[in-house]
C-alpha cells in the first residue's frame, strides 16, 4: 500500500502577470491618456488665462491702494528697461508699477510675462491719483493662441474701480467687442 503524504499533493502555483496581460493593460491606459490629453491642454490654457487675469487685477488694485494710502499718484504701464521707471510700449512683455511718476519716481513692482503665456494688450496706461481715481479709462485684453472666443477682459474706470469680465470672449466694457491681436 502506498500512502500519499501532504507534501506530495502540494502543487506549486506561480502568481504574476503574463506578457499579454501586461501589454493589454498598457494599451488600454494609452487609449485613456490619449482621450484625456486634449481636456488637460484646455484646462492648462484656461488656468494660465485665469492666472494672468488675476495677476493684472491684483497689480491694479495694489497700485490704487498704494495711491490712496500714500497720497501719491501711481502709474501702471508696460514694462520698460530692467529696474527703470521709464515705461515701455509693449504690454505683452509685462507691466510695472511706478510710485510718484511726476515727482521722485521709484519702481514699486514689476511683472514680466511668461514666454508662450497669454498676451496682454491695453488701450492706455493707468494712473491713479492721490484720491484713487484713474485719470483715464483703460481696457485690457488677455488672449492666448485660441483667439478671441477664449479671451478675457479687465477694465479700469474713471472712479478707479477695477472690473473683470465674467464671460470669456466678451468685453466687460461692451462695445467695441473684445479683440485679440
């Protein structure tokens, strides 16, 4: 009579993935990633537009608050030469805040635009007087490679109030419509 021991009945099982299972999993993951990539790109561009709009709005509010708190005029204009208080001509390069531009001007803040980021254009420089009023209405357009329908708008009105457009592609000031370079 032959007796089976428990060790003779044990079988060895191997756990893990086969090459075919691994390749199928990678293929499915690649399909999902290719479907998600356009949405991710849109989200990234929208976030860049929102960030540029927020930075500009914060700078304009900072300039107005500085004018009010220090009883001086404060100028927001296109970025000029590095560490200079002389305004440039291209808002797309960035912007700067100059305190007391007609007296003893000094550079209070500057912001250089990011390469391949949204572009900024404006109708005029913004000067806030010692009472926080703006000497001229200024309209800002912030656009990226997707064109006007995704553009954002910021406006500074004569009272010094800074308002941001709620709807992408629509100018906060109404007509003329928002336009992108």
